C-alpha cells in the first residue's frame, strides 16, 4: 500500500493526533507549517539564559511584555531589554523589589509593570521603585489579568477574585467562588471575564463567567477534568487547554473541541491531580491571531519515562488549518555572544588579515 503525503485531493497537511490512519501525519517534532501546503523544519530552540547564568533564574514559569522589555518571574524578577543578546538583569536591587516565585504572575497595567509578590501586588511607580498594594493573598497561585472594558486589574488567588482600579485602590466588591475551586487563570474578552479553575478534590473543574464587577458569577461551565491550565482570548471567545490534553473553545454555553494532544488519545495519566500547573502554566499559552502556542511538559504523572516518542515536550502549536503539532522541543544548545569589536578596531583587523594573505603569497613565490 502506498501513502502520499499530503493528500492529493486537498493538498493540505493535517495532524489530528488521533491515530496514524485518521490524519496524514500522526506525530511531529520541530516542524513548521507556516506556509500553507509546505512542511518545513522549524528553527532550533536556543537557550539564552538559565540558572547556569544566575541561580535565581530557575523555574521561570511566567513572563510578560512591557515597553521596557520582557520580564521573567523566577526566584527573583528579571528583565531583558532585547531578545538575542545577553542583557538579562536581576531587579533585586530595586527599591522594594518584588521577590516572586513560580506561583506568582506579572502583567502590564495602568502604563506600568505589575507583579504579585507574597500577599501583595507591587507596581513600578517610578524607575527602579516598586509600590505595594495589599490584596491579602494567601498561599497558592496568584494570577492577574487586565479587564480593559472595566479599566480594572483583576487578581485571583484560591477561590477569591478581587478588583483594583487605576488609582491602585482595591474595590470593596469581592467575588468568592465555591471553596472547592482554585483560580488558575484569568482572561477578559470584551465585557466578559473568564475565570479558569482547578477542582481541589479531583472533581470537575469549571469555567466561571462574570459580566460585570459583582459578588456573584453569571455562569459556571464544567470542563470534564480536574483542571483548566490556562485561559486566553481566541476570537470573540476563549480557549482553555485542560489536564487531559484537550484544547476546548468556549461557545457561550459549553465547549467545542479544537484539537487534542496525543496524551488524550493514549488516555495517559499526563497531569498530576495533586499539583497545579503540573504540565502547562498559566502563562504557557499564547494566542497570535488564530494560531495558539502551548509551552508544555510532556512527561507523565506515573513512573513512565519522561520522554515519549509520540508526545515530545516543548512548544506545541494549534493551527486551524493543520491541528496541534510540535513546533520546537527543548534544547540545551547555549546561545553565545562573543565580545563586541569596537568600530575603531575593524580596519586594523581587516588590515591584519590582508597582511597575512600578502605574506603567504610572497612565501609561495
């Protein structure tokens, strides 16, 4: 039997992850489908900065972008002004600097950087100076989003959702979810605020919807598994990858499945019901147009080996024209930058090389 990839009827590549006969590709690794009708190798991943460079940089599960650059939340707060060169700076020397951890979050709101830090929110009130807003967080993940239509910063921690205005005052209105639900991610799209959760008793997580700032939610929709890892805007709605490996889109009354990871097809014990964000962090999902990127850990919750040939970890991409495929796997390849050569030294270097060639020619004669 002969198989021709892609199908000669539609000339399109598809990957459903549902079996090697249902789609024309079953598993991919480091593949790029950006140009329709073409399968290309993706650019290799490169490590630019790690705990080898700074011990405080390990376990950086959250990053956010501002007008000052890209900020990374690790054991300390780091910023890089330009991707591609080693300009990572540890902001621990700032006044009242945040000292966040892997369960903290950061975002750009009110024209400044905002980071959760222990029991408070801190914002950069001036260059190198941070001011605290006491929102009384407890243990567990702290998550943030900007509700633009309400001109409000929204915070979530355990089963509590609070609201902060542009004057950095905490709204007296507090939304309290049922105690068995922990907020894992927040996203606002238009007039709606979407609240992703984890069920603390390994029951069914729910997506809560809020249409205005108030103490009661407007809707609750079960997801079918114990955790929604993240929630991000997708068109006029949201997508919410869950702990069994599905990528559902909210349709206003329930969910439509956009695609699945092979962990879902294999019915593997992929995620850990005892650990939040066990395989995909709150900031591990990014949407660009109609394409979604998921930075995930593919290891299994059981004692199975960490690497599965049918389910590589790293960056997975959902493209509605293709499905969910692996775009880039983790790499230990280190990005290196040599010392910069001063402009005044360039002519001397060229002259030196020219002299060497001239001498070689003379010797040959």
